[in-house]
């Protein structure tokens, strides 16, 4: 094995970020090797990935999926199969592991992301929900364990690239006055509130520029994704809410910008393909070939900008209000959103019910200081319970029933 070869654990390997991560890793067999893969229950996809990458471990969410995977791997195959939180914890804390790609979707990713930070690993953070819920704990763990947090969310990756290396934790002290988070505006950028009432899950998931998992696609349509990213930016770069502006940029070519006290604005540009940010994380501080088509600015021709409309997209306002409220408000906002998005994808509520469920949940859960993981998990559980009870109260017929 080459001396500088990095061993990588990919959490959420069968998802959109996971598959893109393996695509980049496969381009660099001399520098990168898969140590472990983890996924929820997609045994077919995990089996194919095990055969292709021959990891030391594969972790499934539960025992049934693990048993099925074990049965389907060839006899005597190199990969050992584990399951559950303990399996995840083992593959992020193992001494041999250098890099952890945290790409599980939703709050389910928090314990393993936190464990990777506490183990002092190079943490490639895609799972934004873990930072939104437990930002205080996660950033503290990164500092105390000397972990290296490299943001994979394209906006935060862009900001990271536009700030000098020694100033990531304290950009304000080094002349950064603001960050400008760009947002595509999603598939409903031009839709009226009335049109959004009848939006279907497939319409919400049809993102104009990015191909992503279904949960983040709905978040992008509601602008909650930008709201979660607003919170994420405050945590990663230690910024006050008033230092983060959201700018709608429909072409998704500028991935975000950093404004300095002297009037300079630095931007990172590229085609909308997550492999750029993933390769940046996997190679840091070197640059790696990612497979992304080079940007053709002449063919792009236009870069447009507009202000976000928080009346049509209240989720952005709710996320901003949560970060201002502080404490467990962000965990509550995130949990209520996860419940509401799942209900929308199941066609139980309308698209426009999502912010209503979040707002009412935020009104009903007491906000406390997020001192430990169990305090955060309690807030998450309480918010989910209230959000579920609100779903039952929603009187609208589901879109599937209403459509003719
Ligand atoms: P996805 O739905 O495509 O994939 C999710 C992955 O997580 C799957 O492999 C699934 O099996 C796994 N998973 C889910 N629950 C799990 C559990 N309890 N235990 C173990 N594995 C579990 O999602 P995605 O689009 O790849 O997004 C992943 C994360 O990255 C999200 O937090 C998202 O916000 C963030 N992100 C995604 C993109 C993107 O382009 N897709 C961009 C920026 C940030
Ligand atoms: Mg993003």
C-alpha cells in the first residue's frame, strides 16, 4: 500500500452522495481505498458495491438486512457484515480509518457523524441535518478532538474554498464581513402559492440543476434546504445570522460567495455536480480529478441573481428564526421538517402544509440548551411526536386523492 493512501468509510454509500463518492474514489486507486460502506436496507445496491470495492466492513441498518447481505456475498468473501449503531460506530472510529464521508440522510446521521468527530477523523460532512441538530456538540467535538471538518455541501465547500486556510474557524477576524449563500430557487421558483398547493412529490423532486435524494430534493423545492444551509454556515464558519445572506441564482454555477470588509467578493464556480466538492474533500489539501465536465462560461452565457421570496417560501424564514432562537430550536425545526417531508412524499399532506407543520411544532416545543447528545435527541423526539400529531389534524385531502 502506498504510504499516502487514505482509508475511507462511506456512510450512506448507496445514496446520491455515496454513489458519487465511490465514483471519485474509483478514479484514484493509488491514493484512496474504501475501508467500510454503510447503508440503510438496500441490499442489492450494497452487494454490488461490496463486489466492486471489496471493503473490510459493510454495515446495514438492521440485523435482517445484514443477514440477507451475508447470505448473498460469495462464500469466504473479504467483507465482514455488521449492523446498527454499533456497526456504524466501529467503522468510523477504527484506528485505520483516515476519512469518514458522512452522507446518511437526516437526523439518523448524527450519532455516527459525532463519533467520527470525537475520534479526530477527517470528516467530510454532507449530512447537514446533524450539524443543524447538534451544531454546538459537533463543533465542540471537532475542536476538542482535533478533527478536520471539510464541508461537502456545495455552498459550504465553496465558502471554505474562498476563505484562507488559517481562517476557517474565525473568518470574521480575518476580514470576512458576510457570506452569500446561493440558492437555485428549486423547481417552484416561479410557482404561485396556489400552484404549490397542488404540487406532487415527483414535481417537487424534479430539481432543475441537481440530481439528489428525494428528501433533500423536497427541501430544495421548499427552500428549507437553504434554511438548513443557513444554519450550517453559522456553525461551520462561526457567523452571526446577520452575516449570512441568501441570493437566488437559478443557474447554480456560482456555488456561494464570501464578501470581505474591503469590498472584495470571492466566488467559487463550477458545473452543478457534487463530485467537485467530494473530490475536494477526499484530496484536501491537494486537488483530485473528479470526472466533472469543465465549466464553459460562454455556453453558460448568463448568471442571474434575485432575492428569495419568504412569503411563498416560509421555510427559509422558519430556519432563520430557529437559529436566532438558538438552543434546541434548530433540532426541533429539523425534526418537524423531516416528519412533514416524509408525509408529503407519502402523499399524506400537501406541499404547502410542510411549513405549517414546522411552525406549529416550533410554537409547542420548549427550547432548552443543547448541552448533551441526549438533550438534542429528546428535543428531536418531542418535536417528531408533536409534528406527527399535527399531521393527523391536517384536514386537506392528500394531493393523490385531489388530482384527477
Ligand atoms: P439519499 O437519500 O440519496 O441517500 C441516503 C443514504 O443514507 C442511503 O445510502 C441510505 O441507505 C442511507 N441511510 C439512510 N438512513 C440510514 C440509517 N439509519 N443508517 C444507515 N444508513 C442510512 O440522500 P443524499 O441525497 O445522498 O443525501 C445524503 C446527505 O447529504 C443528506 O443529509 C443531504 O442533505 C446531504 N447533501 C446531499 C446533496 C446531494 O446532492 N444529494 C448535496 C448536499 C448535501
Ligand atoms: Mg447545498
